[in-house]
C-alpha cells in the first residue's frame, strides 16, 4: 500500500478514532462526577445510531438510560435490550400506536409535549387503551426552539392537567440550544445555569400545584461540559460529545484534535490555476451543513487533515458538489497549497457530526491509522 494511503478502505468512508472517542466519554463522565449532584446520564444517541457505539457510551457512563430523536431509534435500541428510553421530540397522535407497542414490550418509553392538544390526545389514547404513557413537559429555557417558558405557570399547569387526565406526568425537560451561540466560558456557564434554573422553576411550579414531577432533565453538550451546578437536576442528556465536531470547536468546548469523527477521502484531481484540490467526498459524504459560517472561524464544509490525523491548517473544503469536494486555502491565509498527488488519502473533520454521520451506513472504527479497522453498522430513518 502506498505511504499516502494508510487506510485499506474505499473512499469516502466514515472514520471513528477509538482513543479520541473514549477520551471524550471520560471527559464528560469525570466532569459530572466531580459535581455534588447525583445526576444520572441519559445520553442522546441520535448522532451515533449504532448499537455497538451506544454500548461503548452507556458502559462508559454507567447508565442504561438513553435519549432518542426518532421512534426508529427507539425501536432499534429496544431490540438491543435498552429499556429506559426518552423520545425527545414533541408527540403527535399518529405516533402513539408505536409508543404503545414499545411499552407493551416492557420498554419504559417516555414522550414529551409542550401543548394542550397533544397532551389531551395522549391522555385520551391512554384512556381508550387502558394504559399509562409517561410524559415530560418541554420547557423553553432560552428562546431557542420548542417548549413552554418556565415562568408561564398558566400554560405549564394547563398542560399538566391535560396529561393527568389519562396519561402520567413524569416531570420536565429542556434543551439549551441557545448555548450553540455562546463564545466564551462565562457565556457557556450562564447558559448552563439558565438551563438548570428554568427547568427547576417549572418543576417547582408543578409540584406546588400538587403534581408529581420527579424528573428534571437537561441536556446539551456545551452546557453539560460547562456547568458548575446541577442542583435539582435528575438527568443529563448530552449528545454529540463522544464525536465532537467543528461547531463544538467554534463554541469553545473542544479543540480540533479532540474530534473523533472524520471522513476519509481521496484526491482525484487538481485545478492548479484556481488553487483547488478535488476530492471524492462531496456533500453526499459531508452533508451541506454550514454550522461554522456564523462563528468567528468559518470552516467551510470541513477542515482537512492528513490521513494520519495531522491537521493541515487553513486547508478547508470550500465547496461541495454531490460527489466532489473542492479544497482550497482559507481566504486570507498566508500558507501555500500543499502538493497532494492523485490517490492521496485525506481526512475531513465535519462541521456537524450528526449531519455527516447521517450520510453513511457504517463507521470504520480504528485505533491508529494503518491498523485494522472494525466496520460498525449504523441505521437511519424515522
């Protein structure tokens, strides 16, 4: 095998570097363990969508509780033996039959809602089928997306009352998506505290009105790794932390060297007059995610590394067609375009690990470049 191609894999391929994956797991485990909280981990597995990698995550965090974003994920992980699952996307009536089917198999599947209509439909479904589906009320802690503002006691109690008319209120949850706009450690800590305080306020409102709310669930990788206080929180649902990505780097929660996920690609040509290197990984391999475009450092469609893992600073994927990626030096860079012959393998660090992984059917797990790889299946769909 030529020295410029240490991986015996067809390209493009989705790589996972096991040592970095493990180090990222240890980092969040140790950070949370150092806080006097007693919080349990409920990792979000929407990114990995793989039973094998899920086992690595839950074993490292010493938990059997997981979070999913699709019922297909819930069904795959339930078939693999997971029994404590949170489906963390708002419930609609058409999905209740699948929820009930999973619960009939002994899976403690919890759903969420932030509105009276879904709460009423879920409760009515439970009455018709003589079952009890547990529900968390979604709280909007930062104006980012869905949820009820924690100070809106009228809406909180209205939804709680509707849930209680047949279903079972289990507590509150939130996702501090606003933390993705943070740029400093102080800002990240502020988002983490806002997340904690908001969900705790909502839970206290429910409890004061006589409702049981044993679960106070929070979760985002930036806040989980920045929080200094989890008092009152019962579970933590971080998701992208095992892989990390360039968006997380731009927020300040990791460095490019911490990213465990990359796409292996091969140089297939050059446009020397334009300063371009052409590779066989386009948006079908990388995704069209441009999550770093609004950050201080725009990484294009991904940051380029040598196949052995050394970052080629300022070489980024500036454009992505379906199967072609165009590499060039970052605008304003004083560095020279490296001489990379046709056939040279490179690795591209992704902007958004979730979106990039979704383009592939399997992972190539490896210890060091050139060592044998283990093919790990991943699934997709809803």
